[in-house]
């Protein structure tokens, strides 16, 4: 038996491969339209001397969509790795590998997907008849209600933070964790879907994802990331310092591959959660601090420029 393919002989489940392929086709079809539009605006602005400074904005927008496409490819690649046969098979044998699978969804796929701003490219990537079909099949009132509910849910920082904590902790509660390990449908369609949903909601509060924009300022977003770091550390500590194996399917593995006992494997998984799991949050925290300090400097410069010349001299002497 090999870990490189599943029981059906596939390294990655066909439904996952098909879903990722369709998503890539739709995304990059719409992405190319947005990129061409940004390039056209940049060229038009560059030809007009009076708005030469505006071409910088066009170039910045072009770069934004270029990087968003890269983020989308990264999200797809990480999702394929998390769904691959080696990860899936080893996750049923080692808690540490299962923890890696969870973290790929929570702190790699989700933030990259949000950063790729997929809503507009996926919509534009649909053929016109597809967009007309969707619009025609859903009544205008229902469509507006659904849009408002989705927009409200995606712009509620408190709810997003609470759902991230609840969604993460509840699936690490031993009875539910054991249930997911013994039932593939619950594991793939309930546990993993929950992780993706709550993490996407959370990262949408931190990372701009047009047409969605975080409602919070830099300090508010720093608070959200700080809460995420704290809850991740607490959960990792509880798992790491447990005196006995918490999860029954792993507790029966007295000697796991590599010579680890079940308790040592559990401690390794908690260590991975503590370090690798906090790394993306730490990166986000650092970027937010840098941008917040930059905004403070810009505000100070703007205030100084608005002063009267004599007031500028006085301010400089201070």
C-alpha cells in the first residue's frame, strides 16, 4: 500500500481537481478582463500630462490585480496539498499531520483566497448567459436580501472573531474530533467547510478584498489579529500539556510511524499549531503595524502642510 494515492488510485480526489480547475478558469477569465481594464486606464492617464500623477494610481491598480492572481494560485495550490492523498492518509495516522492539514485551510488557503479578491473575477469569468441565468433564476428582492445579508455577515468583526474561535475550538473538542476522524463525509464536508468558512469571514475583516473592505481601522484590525493569536496559543497549550492522548483514534496508536507515542505525536501537533499556526497572524500583525505607523506619518505631514508658513517655522522649532 502506498500513501501517494488514495483507495481509488488518485493522488487528489477527482471532485477536488475538477472544482479547482473550474474555479481557476472562471477566476482568470474575469481577472484578465480586470487586468486589461487597469492597463488601459494606466495607458490613458500616461498620455495626459495634466494627470501624470494619476498614472501612478493606475500602475498600483495593475500591480494589485497581478498580485491577486498570484494569491489565488497560492490558495489553490495549498488547497490541493491539504486534499492530497499523502496528507489525507497520514492525517488518519498522525495527529501532527492532521494539524498541518487544518492549518493549511485556516491560515494559508483562507487569507490567500481573501487577498485574491475572488468575487468580482469569478462573476466576470462566467459567460454572459450564465450571469443572465443566475440573475433570472433569482428574484430581484431575494437577490438584494441575499446580498445585504452576505455583506452584513462579511463586515461584522465581532461576529467573525467569535465564529473563528467557536469553529476552531468546537472541532478540536474530542468527541467531535473523533467523529470527524471516523466519518469521511463529516470530516471533509462539515469540519473542513467550517474551517474555511469561519477563517474566510475572519480574514475578510483584516485584508481588503474588493468590493469588500474592512470596516475597522488599523487598530481594530490589530485587535482582531491579536485575539486570533491568543485563542490559538491557548488551544495549543491545552493540547500540548494534556497528560493523556485526547483523541481516541490516535490513542490506540501506541507506537506511531517514526517511533512517536500517541502523546508525543499530540505534543508535536500542538507545537505545530503554536508556531506555524501563529506565523500568518504574526505576518498580518506586522504589516498592519507598519501601515498604521505609515498612516500616522502621512497624517502628521498633511497637518504640517496645512499650517501657515509662520506656524510651520514655529512647529519646526518645537
